[in-house]
C-alpha cells in the first residue's frame, strides 16, 4: 500500500517538475526577449543620438562660421571695394541659407526650434543691414559711419552669436571633437578678421577682441588634441596648430603696426602671400581633420551597430541553447516518468498479488485444519456414543485433509522460493524430463491416456532445468487430470521447436475437456481451481508455472475449447 | 422436541466439509432432508429447477436453509448470492435463510455478507449440531 502511494507521488513530482521547467523556460524566454529588446533599443537610440548630435553640430558650427565670414566679408568689401569680398560674402550667404534650411530637420526638439527661430530672426536682420551696406556703395566711408559697425548691427550679432552658443558641450568625445573643429574654424575666422579690421580701421579695440579669442583658440586646440584618440587626427591637429602659430605671429606683427599708425604696412602683412599661404595650410588641415573625424564617427557607429548585431546573435544562441537543454531535460524527465509508471504498475500488480496471496493463504491454509479439527471432534463424539463403524471413514478424511495441507505448504514454499532464487542456466535434456514426467503421471493411473512427444528444437537449450521440469510436470499433470473420458484416444502431446532467433518453443496440447471460456482470464491467478470435483491441488499450480516462465524472461499463452487445450511457451535461450 | 425445517442445502466444494455438515445436521435433528452442491453454480442450477425437484422431493423442496461456503471454484459464495438476487421472483424462495460458512474469520467478508438480505448468519467452521439447532430454533 505505502509503496504504491509513494510511487504515485513520485510520478506527480515528475509532472510538477516539467511544469516548473516550462514556467522557468517562459520566464527565461521573457528575460532574453527583454534583454534583446533593451539592448537593441539602447544601442539604436545611442546610434540615433550620436547621428543627431553630429548633424546638429555640423549645422551649428557652419552657421557660426558663415555668419562671422559674412560680417567680415561685408566689412572688408565696404573698406576695399574689392569684388573678391563681395563674392565671398554672396557665396557664404548662400551657404548659410542652405545650412539654416538644413537646421529645420531638428525642429523636433522644442528647445532647438526656439533657438533656430532666434537666429533666423537675427540672421534676417543682419542680412538686411549687410545687403544695404553692399548695395549702397558705402565703400571708403570712415568705419564709424559704416552701418556694419552701427549699434543695431552689433546688437543683432550679439543675439545671434549668443543663440548659437547656447548648445551645450557634448559628452561624447567624437561629437565634442566635431564641436571643437567648428569652434576652431570660427575662432580662426574671428582672429583673421579682427586683425584685418584693425588694419583698415586703425581702431585698436579690435586687438582686445583678438586677444580675448586667442586663448579660446589655444584651449580648443588643446582640448581637441586631448580628445583625439588616433595618430592621424593628432598629426592633422598639429599641422593646424603650427599654421595657426604662424598666422598669430603675422597678426600680432600687424597689430604692432596698427598701434604705430602704419595701416598700409599692416594691410600688406594681413593680405600678403605669407599670410594667405599659412591660411591655406590651415584651411586644408582643418578640412582633412573634419573628414578624418566624420569617417571615425561613422566607423564608431558601424562598430556599435555590429556590436548590437553580435550581441543579438549571442543572446539568441544562448536562448536556443537553453531551449535545447530544457527540451533535453523534459525528454529525460518524460522517459524517467514512463519508467516510473511502468514500475508503478508492476508494483501495483505485485501488491494485488500479495493481497490475494495473504487472503487466500489464511483461508486455504486454515480450511484443511478446520476440517481436521471438525473430524477429530466428530471422532470423539462417535467414540463417546460407541459408534465405531464409521471411525475408519472419519479418519480417512483427517488423513486426506492433512495431505492437502502438506501439498499446499509445499507449493507455498515453492512460490516464496520462486520469488527469491534464480537457478543457473544449464543444458536441458528433454528426453530425461520426459522420463521423469512419465513416471509421475502414470503412477496416478490414467494408463489409457497417451503421452506423445516430439523434440525438434535445433539449438541446444540452456535454461533453468529444475524450473522447466516443474512447469512441464504441472501442465502435463493437469492435461492428464482433465482428459476427456468420452473420446476414443485421449492423449497429451509435448512438442519442442526452435525459432529462427534461437528461442525455444514448447507446446503442450491435449484433447481433454478444455477450460470453460468464462474462466480463461483466471487460469494463471493464484489459488485458481477449475472444478472442485476434479481438482485436489492447492490452486497455485498454473500461477507457479507462469511465475517460473516469467523468471526465465519467457512468455506463456494458451487456447482452449471443449475439444482440447494448448499451452505455448516461448523461452529465450542462454538468457 | 427440536424445531424442524423443510430441508437444508449444503454448498461446499470440500467433500469432507460436506460430510461434517451432514453429521451436524443429522445430530441436531432439525430436518429430514439434506441437499448437497459442489459449488455456487451447481447450487444455482439446483434452485432454478424448482418444478423438477418439487415433483421428486415433494414438500421437502424447496429448502429454506442454505449453508453456503465462501471460497469455492467456478462460482464462490458471494457470486452465488449475486446470481440468486438476479433470479426472477418466481424462481426465488420465500423466507430463504442463508448461513455463510468460512474457514477463517474475516471482518471484510462478514460485512460483505451482511449486505445480502438472505444472509442471516456468519459461521466459522467447523459447524456443530448446537449451532444448527440454535439457528433452526430461531426460524
């Protein structure tokens, strides 16, 4: 009882384990999907943010730079009347327009939108003043009368520049480098133009502006050098820095001349071949630096993209591995469960057998005892009453029941032994078994029943000889007992043959009275007896036959009709 | 002096036990006629063939007491009771008393036996004439 209960619980445990495993798997899958989505989103948003900031910085830096160029070109044109400056102005004015148009891509950000509006306004007002100055042919006017130096113009420029400088520093190095690149270009333009303005106007206050920007330029170049993480960017920056040093030297000399009042000499320095060639070196260096930087940023983004993909593949692989493992575990648990189920059924049938055994044992062992007890009381009574005539009859019943008890105890011992012991395999000699059985059955009478044998097995059979002897003794004994007295030639036949795979097949058949159909499923049950008037056994005979055959890993089957019965046993050889 | 009944049917597969029952009944002197059956199936057939035995046995048939062994081949005591209850009303006997016989006392068997209306007693073997007389007196 307790055994069965325990195995049932084990079985439920297996199901519960699978359930937990599935839950764990679902949680796991959810986690993996969450990780995957999170990683993908983080990386994608990082890529987008970098791309956004990069584009934004391009626009901002360009606007800052162009606006300086516009102011200074328009001023220079108004001083010199040189068409070169007007063309530069117009050229850069177009570029600024394009850039402002590009800046509309960023209107999604409210803050940037407000700023963009601000420089749009200031930009429009500045452009209006500049074009007025250009068209009015104000060339040669003293600078203090020039509207390009007027209060309104200065105010709009302040607004404009402060708007553009609102953008915060980017924390990301390559974007910050891009910001610095624009800053350097812008400051350089400021320095050049301040020195040139001073050389035209003789106004030494330009030097103040100039001196304010020089340290800013140095700081920007230093920061850029620090952030540059490769040799190419560093060498380009060094080139720019050198050209810058040369330019500053010329500009400082020009300021010296302005201070002495020698404006024409200062102008010669500021527009001379030396200055222009250094400007060219500087501009080329900045240009190359810009290219190198953007390709680096692009490469960074690509790397990030690849990392995302790689991580995604890794996560998927991990997930598949987990799934595979889970499936493996589930299949193992399933197999284990099936095994358990089988074991459970075996145990249950063993338990049922045991229950029948203990019930029948107590009943069947007691029955002959009670009968003997009854007869002994009866004998005592008859002795008392002086009835001596039937004492011998009464005693024969005592004897018969004692014998029955003896047989029963032997059979029960045999059952217990069959559970425990396993005989060794040995060569089985069938004619020897036949002789033994013949002696047995004919000693009980039935001389008119024939025992026919035919041993045709081709493979020598190795098995449990004593068990096989008992099995055949029992089957053949039963066949003799239940022979049909009504047939002319009652017989019992014992045949052997070999199956192709070496298994032994034994057939015991007869033309006896057969087993009633309603008893077919009870034939191998414990304590089965077909007919009380014919059977004197314990009812354990066929149960033992089946048990012994199963011990030898064999099978037994039978068919029966009122014309006879046939038992077929199949046994593996040398098992 | 002793009470009598029509006849008694003894159903037992063991020949010795049938003989012991016969002695006990005879000594008790409670009936003139005893019928015997080897098993439940045999007994059921006997009971079904009312007309046949009535002619042969007269007023002694049908028996109104059955001594029924539990453990028998073919059809055991309980199977017999199941089949008997399924019989048509005209095949069943009025006021039939069944006394179950068993070699070893079992509470489960006793409880099972008490569920049948006809079962009026549960006797552990060997049966004695005193027990028979007592039961027949109670009829």
